[in-house]
């Protein structure tokens, strides 16, 4: 109540001008209003971009579509791997929202009218409605194509929950006639669409299967850095990724450029047409290999005729380009399209067909290695082309007799004749005379014991053993018998067929090494490495022995009516290596050669695996015919007009249809 004071005139009422507590309260309210106003201004004006970005992320989705892979060609521009269209029937669930809702209402009404107290949940009725509508569309396709494809309810539900923006696959791998029939019957506005994707095709069959490799499905396709929407929720159509061979090694090159679109979606997750932006996928770059499809086919057919496992490699002596890279048993690349089945995978495993024997097969080279022993002995001055060695049919090393290859005495024999007849005794003596250090060192100088450097995958397990290796690996000393074995390509020595082909190409040029390449380049310059170090007379004696081998020696089958190649001089060397297995000793038949002798152009190495312990598998009988088939085809092609050529890495060729007419 108001305060009063007393004066002479009586009581007088008084009022204070302000209350301090009220002022504080007003100030407090004013501060709160300022904070609120500032906060609103900050949210509405300063953070408006952040809110717009958040809204954009919530109502926009990105769909990625892989580009078709590039083609793979042989050296003459003929396709080895291409693409063909693969047609499927898809259904865009986002366009069936009205039908889903109407079917749901009918189902709910039917359940309620039935009087059943145990009603499904709303979610269950929605799933039933979706299944019913989709089944109705599938029935239409089945009727049009005279098929009986069943709908997978779980797969449909999973797709609806996780991949609603992508088309749902109803039917896959349509025949061309089925595709035509559906295209004629389906309205443009139908949610049913014929989806066109590209899959691998093999116009030359499955030749060079291990070298070409295969592709498998890939869910992790990526867009280029300049493709917008990286921050958006992204759905990806399935692409492919290279596995093994060229498909794997050059996958980044062969992969097409990813395309796609960005859509606005409603709160239920259904997309709103048209797309906000769209980019078409781009065909991958093409690859032209150094392989010669004709030679490759000739090699594989000849190897198949032996009905044995093995490998073959052929190289252009001048450039190092690989003309043939074959391995048997192999697999049918068409079995991988669109995916490899369990039964086919098991069959490949049981046949031992996964292994690319040309680049990963490890073998003792047998007598084919005698060419290296000869070079090492000539350089170490333990071999003179004119000096003879007496072969009595065996060579005594310590307390053991090492036999000659056929058990017969050759008598006095010089270098050229030793190569022609493949005399073990001659090379036992030369290996022991020069010593393991010289022999192993010369082998490494010529590239043995390390990878060749080819672009595709190859084993690192090749081996040139010596005293240090044996001591470190087995804690054993090196014996003279080990040197004798190594001098004829036996013992722990391990090489690959490709490695033997590169060695043969180097011998043809009288050089140390050859680095092979699987890529073809028009007018590629000749490649040279340091010379081997032989004199002209020494090299002439070496080649004379190799040519005599193919005329009157262990490879004289090349002069038979069936194999003889008129006008082609061939220098070669056979070999038969052995390997101890739990079932017994298995033989490996070898043949290396180059031609023409007067102007070497092509070098070849072939190995054929014996499959029966104790059975004679000689190089002249099993490996020579494979090389002869390649040489005959090579000779036939020398005057043939080459096909039109393509760039090494190009985009030539008709574009494959885009993976989808609608993302």
C-alpha cells in the first residue's frame, strides 16, 4: 500500500518514481527477446544454405548406371572380347503407388468382412498388396512370352525396402524374338520396360581364355569426380569388374564411364519425374592386344589333340610382342556370362583348368635348357665348337653313373651334334667343367629366376638353384651330381613356358633378354638388349646344332609329310623333363624353336604334361606337333593382307546399347 507521512496539515500520500526490481525484469525480458530475434535471424538468414542443403539431401536421390566395357582385339583388329545386348523385363515399382494403395484397401476390406479376428498387420497387408500387383504384371509377361516365371516374395520385399528407385527385375536374358514381341506389345507409358544392358561376348569362341580373363558382377561402381550428387543417397545398378588376365590388368581402361541421374523423391521414397539432371554412360576404351587369333587358335587345337595338359607361347623376335599364350585345360568363357554356376566352377576346379600354365606353370625345362648350358660353356671357354667329347652312354659322377638321354653311346661328339642328338653326356661334362657358379650366373643373365615383365599376372616362383640356395633352403651342401642335373635342365630348376619363349627369342637375336608385351603397337621399333657375348663362330655352331635338331635330330618329325613346312628353316631343341609325384615319375615334353633361321621372326616354346607315371612323353612326339601347327599358320599368313587395324587404346566400334533406357 502507498506509504504516508504526517505533517502539520495531516496525512499526505506519497509514490516512488520507479521500482528497481521491475526495471531488472524488463531488462531480462529485453535480453531474451534480443537472443530470440538473433537466433531466428541466424537460422533464417545465416544458416539458410545449410537448411537448403539438408533438405536437398532428404528429398533427392542419385542413381548410377555403369558404362559398357571396352572391347579387346587381336593384333589385326579382330574382336576377341566384345559386348552384346542382354535384355530383361523390369518393373518400376515407384510408378505403381496408386495400384499398391488400391489393392491394399481391397485386401483390408476383405479381411474385415471375413470376420476373422486374427487380422494381419498393416505392414503385412501392404506386402501382400505389392506382391499381388507385381504378380499381375508378371502374369502378363508370362502370357506374352509363354513362360512360367515365379515371383520371389522375399526378394520383392527386399528390393522395395532397399532399392525402390531402381527397376525391379522380373525376367532376365530374353531371346531376340521375345524382346521383339514385348517391344511391340508394351505401351511406352507402361511401368513394365525392356531393360537393355551389355554383357561380354566372345566372337572367336573361348580362345586365349586365361589370357583374356573374365568379369564378374560389381555392386561398387563409382562415378567420376565431376559427376554431381556425391553427398546424396546413391543407388547403383550392377556393373562388372575384371578378374584374371587382361580384363583384370586393364580394368580401369576397359571400364566405361558411369552415367546416371538425380531424382527428387517424395516423403514415401517414390521418385518424382522428370529427373533433375541426367548423364548418359560412356563406352569404355578398347584394347588391342599383340595376340594373333589365327596362331592362337592353331596352337589350342593342336594342344587339344594331344588330350594332355600343357602350355604354348609364341613371341615376335624383333619386338617382344606375344603372338600366342595358350594353356590347357582351359574353360569356356561363355560359362561366365552372366555368372559362373556352381557346377561349372566345380568342373573347372576338378580339371585343374584355373591355372594359366603359360605364365604360372612351373616346370623343369629338361634338355631344352641345354642351349643355355652351351652358351654358358662357350662363354666360360670350357666348350669349343670343334672339340669333341666321347659319349659312352653314361657319365661317371662320383660313385654314380648318369645316363645319356636314350641310353646309347654317341661316340665322339661335338657341340652341334650334341644339340642335334641331345647328348646328356656332353652337357654333364661341360656343366661340371664350368662349375655351378658359371652355369647359374649365365642362367640369371638370360632372365631365368625372375618374372619376365609381361603386363598380365605371372608367377614369381621360377628358380635357378645354386650352392647358396641349397644351403639356405635345405641346409645341405651342393654336390657335383646337382650340377650335372642342372646342366640338362633337371633338379630344382623351375621355369615357365613364357620364360622359355622369351629365352628362345633372345637366342634368336643372340642377345641376353627379351621383355614380352601383350599389347600391339603399329610400327613398334625393334627392341634390343646386350649381346650374349658369343663370337660369330660360336653362335653359328649353336644355331647349326639347333637347325640339325629339326632336320635329322630329336625333332626330325618336322620333316615328315604331315608337318613339313616348305621354305621355312627352323632352329629348335626338344626336351623331356621328369618330376617325381606320389603316383610316380611324370614326364614333361618340351620343344623350343625360332624361325626362319636366316632372319628370325618368331620364337616358340611348348610344354606338354604327361598324365601317366612312367609313360614316355618326349618333346619330339608331343610338343613338336603343337609348334608345327603354329609355324605352319605363321608361314601361311606372311603374304596375307592384314585386316584393318585399330588404335592401341581406342573407342572404335559400334557403341553398345546403354545399360538402361531409364535409370
